[in-house]
């Protein structure tokens, strides 16, 4: 019955990198969410006090730059999700010997 420990070891070897990737993905998402919350608060404050781009051009320029920078992060998050989704199907097949997540 040597195959049971080997199978467990194989599963561990497959899952450990995925756990690390998931932690990194979660960190990106948390950072992005914090940025979105901050921008929402800033823009709400501007709206509440009738602040326009003419009033604070540097602030609005910085926000525009932040949107560009965070758009790249958002695209990276989307790519990570797509990568995980593709891998999930292959990993499930490796772990169970099936071709579909439902075992058929």
C-alpha cells in the first residue's frame, strides 16, 4: 500500500504552490479594494463640496495616474484568475484521474 502515501505527497506537492499563489492573489485583491475604497471616499468628498478639476488640478491628475496604474493591477488580477481557472481543471484531473470537475 505504498501508493497511498505517494498519492498524498503528490497532492501536497500540487496544492502547496497553489496555496502560495492564492495568498499572493488575495493580497493583490485586498490592496486593490483598499485603493478603490480610498478613491470612493476622495471622490465623494469632492462631490459633496462641489470641488472641480479646476479647483485641484494636481489632485485630479494624481487620481488619473492612479487609475492607469491600478488598471494594470486589475488586469493582472484578471489574468491570475484566468490562470487559476485553467489550472483548476488540469489539477482536478491530476488529483482524481477524471477529465471534468464533477468526476465524469
